[in-house]
C-alpha cells in the first residue's frame, strides 16, 4: 500500500453516470492518483481514447452551491485489474449491484492487505459478499458500505464530461475493518474524495445499517397495492408514495417492528454489540429526510409528504393505449428483495426470530419475480444462492456473522 508521502491512490470501478462523476472528483483532488477500471472492453477503450484526446470536464457545486466547470486529466483508464490496482489505497465500486460480483472477482487476485473497498452504494449485504469473494484476503481489508447514492449525476459526453445534478447533505455508512491497518484513515480518505458534502455518518456496524434500511418500503408498497389485484388493466398510473394507504403504512411499520424485536434479541445475546442506531423505519425517515418531510405526525404522512420521494407513479407497463398493468420486474422487487428482504430474513433466522409479516410480503414478491427464496418460514429456496443472505455464504449462527462485521 502506498505511503502517506506518496499521496492517495484511488481506483474508480465502472463506466456509468456515478463512475464518471467520481472520476472527475478524484482527479481534481490534490495529491491523489486516479485509475479507472472498466471491464467492458469497448467501453474501456472508448473512455481511454477520450482521455488521451483531452481534459475531462466535471460540472459540480462549489462552496457557494454554484455549479462550476472544472477541467481535470484522467491519465489511466484500463480494463486490466492488475494495472488499475497497483499501489491502490482505495477502490470505489460504483457499479449496479448485479455487476458487483464480476468486479470483485476481477480484482480479487490483485487486492492487497490494507486496501479499502467501498460500495457506492454497496447496498445491503455488500460486506458479506466481499468477505465471501475475497476469501482469506478479506480480513486484512477494510470494507465501507455507503448506504445510498451520495449524489445524482449524469454523463454529458462519454469519457469526456459529467455533471452533478444534486447531492445529499449526509449519507450513512457502515464499516467492516477486520485486521486491516490502514496508514490513511479510510473514512477521512473517502470524505476527502467526495468533498465536505455529503457528510459521512458512521453506523457502528452492518447490523445497525441493515435493521434501519429503507429496502422494506418498496416491496411492502408493491404488496399493499397489488397483492389483491384482479389482473385487469387500470386506466391510470397510481402514485407510488402519495397514494399509500393506512394499511400499506401499517405493513411497513409491522415489518420494521419485527426487525426491532430481532435487534433486541441480538442485544440480549451479545450485550457488547452496539445497536443503538438500529431504529424503526419511521425514525429513519424522520432523521434522513428531516428537511423534506412536511408532516411527520405518522409514518403514513411522513412517506406521503416527503418531497424527496417525488411524485413517481407505480412501475407500470402499458398493455394497450391508456391501459396499464404493474411492472413486477422493477428494482423494488428484483433488487430490494434479494438484496434486502432476504438478507433481513436471514439475519432474523440466525437469532431464531419469527417474522410472519416479512414472510408474507417476501413470499408474494418472490412469486412475482419467479424466484424461490423461502418456503413457509424457512430460508431454503433454490434461488437463495443468488442473494446476499448470511445463509447463502454458509453462515449458521450469529457468531458467524459477527466475525465478519466486527
């Protein structure tokens, strides 16, 4: 790992909107060396060619919140993991969750002790997947899971320019440091790379993040709206958040109640494990969206009046002109279930906690996406290996999990 005197060496993995923005940010930081790793050959060659032709332009907010263009040089864009990771301090994995395994597999032979690997965002279970795929190297690395996208950005011209559209004031992160001995504090490095805003807010561990995660909201709203649907097309796309019913809000709350009971049981079994930040979903929303929620008198109103959620319709397909049916291939089911609900179910099972409400929603969701994760209350479906549940990685006890997250 590079010494402090040689500055910070950062690898940005990916070629999408956020990867472009991150590349621009890193390249613009003093005493920082950047390499961009793009596994897709055509995309890697196209970006590399653009980098050789001229500077990269990043449009970002300055200290006065004004948008400003900054020209930077991106010197290394490669599809070779060995070249990209040479002397790396930090690896920013800014690819969709379904692509994370391919990048982890590619970089695994070249990961060295004391490197930091950051999921931006990593989504629930990122640390577990890293440990599983990096095997014996994992305990000597630091894994940081950024729980939400720190900003919204878009590519203006591929390989040449990108723009930050908006940014979060703060984002929560969880860290699994293991036995790594980083010469540079990984959190300080990440904050430096991202800038003063968003502020990084640290959970004590992965479990605090998991129990407070918003991944329960989307599947629960989908279940509430469509579990009793008669199959007939509708003439209007219902609003996803603003048309949430009291029953739907109760469903979300009931799932969160089950998770809070599991957190309580974990604390009972492991009193030294800090879970003070594992809070009910209502508290999570009130804290994270304290400047966006217009009415926090109830969970229902907190969701319906949260301006950050926007007035988005339910994901729908137009079956014929003016006639719509729900789209069950949306990320609310295809991502928030295998990378959300299934993981939470797995954690609860490690402490033998029953979760009838979670089970009900999970069973309906898996049927809609053609998967089998649970049968009854058991997490033993044929598609379990596709998820990040602890059981998918052979964990059978709370001790197995704590070994990783501590």
